[in-house]
C-alpha cells in the first residue's frame, strides 16, 4: 500500500519505483492513475509526484486536502490523516524543501537522479 504515511514501507517504495520508472518513460504516455476510491493512494501519489516537480508547499497542501472531500466510509475523517504524509515525509527525509524531501525518498526507493530528471523533463516541457 502506498498511502498516507505508508508510502515509506517496503511496498510503498517498491510501488513508487515502478511508478516513476513508468513516468520517466515517454512511451508510457498518456498516463492515467487512480485507485478504487480516488483519494488515498491517488492523493498520495499525486502529492509525491508534484513534490518531485517542485510544486510549492501551499499548493501541495491544497491538492492533498482536495483528495479527502469524498469518503462514504463510516467514521472516516480525512483530517485525522491529512498531515500524516507531509509530516512523515519531512520527518523521515529532512530537507529544506518538500521537493528535496521527496527526492531523498525517491532515492531511498531506488529511483535514480536520471529517472527523476527524465520525469521532470516529460512533465514540465
């Protein structure tokens, strides 16, 4: 699982390595990503991808908050989980910026700087 603060588990890192490998390959486009609910794993992935692209913290927070607007699960409260991902990313991979924390996480997941650069070129051109 790759959601909330579970992004940094062995499975989360494995998933991120696979995802970035695909995102760094121009033959993979167009890419559509989602999960069954469209919020937890989808929001986590979007947050991490946008952080790698250098989206500022204010916009990252807004985008992350939007992922929790819809959940019909009894007793679910996105606010309880909201800051788990950004907080844990900064805690586990301390750096001056969220982008640098995301880069450190990506490297820990086995993603190379070259793959990160390819991803950025494809997304920002």
